[in-house]
C-alpha cells in the first residue's frame, strides 16, 4: 500500500508542495479585480451568515459556483481575514495538483525518485507557482479537480474499484462546485483523444 500511494507519502507530497507554494503568499495585497471581488464575496458570506447564495455588496453574485467562496469563508471564520486566507483555495488547489502530478509520474514510470522530481518541477513551474499564488481564482482548484478526475478514471480503467469510482465522483463534484461543467469537458476530451 505504501508503494501505491500510502497516506504517509500523500501527506509528505502535500507538505512539500505547501512548503514551496505558501511562503510569502501573504506579502502581496489583493490587487487583481477578481482577487478582491472573490474575497469580498466570502466576507459577505461570513458577515451575513448566508452560505447558500453568494453575494457581493448585498447583491446576488452568481458568476461562479460557490466552492472557492466556501473555502475562503470557512478559513476567514477560523483565522480571520488576510491575503493568505483569501489565497487559500488556490494554494490548496496547487498542492493537490502537485500531488496528482506525483501520482501520475510514479505510476507511469514506476520510479519514486522520478515522481518527486516531477512534483518539484510542477510546484516550481510558472503554472504551479504563479497559478497557486494568484488567487483567489478558480483555475488552480479546477486544475486539481481535473487532474483528480483523470487520475481516478485511469485507476478505474486499470482495475475498477469502488475507491476509484468514488474518487472520480468526488473530483467531478468538487470541480462542478469550483467552476462548473469544464471539469467534465476536459477529461472527456482527453479520453476521446486517448
């Protein structure tokens, strides 16, 4: 089990990814229009107590599904409002994306060492590093959900199990709550091309 993705290895990869992605994520103010807007929606959730209908300045804000706002609102409730808390969904998404890169590389090559290099490359790449620190955006959490869906689908094709099916459902469900049907479209295009 440890060879195939034991909990210790998974937690270690997530910790290393976080150690690469999180430092100084709080240094820069929220300057992008979306960063401030999405953080304000989460703050409105906390202030109003209404976690069902995202709002911006007391007006319904239904541009995106609510998962990123929920994560920000829960983190704001637990830790207070800050740049780091506002960027938490993208940092978590980036860490899980790096984990899936690790899992794919290890399964594809059969080498733990190669998988670690792939994970470090992903975490320090422009897509991984910048995508995880420019937030709160929906793209990095979506990338993690797409990677999770592809991983679970691949595992299910190799050997159908209830765990793989549940993983696929979870990844697609979280992706739908992150950015909508794109989480279904991308794996579908990959599956058709494959």
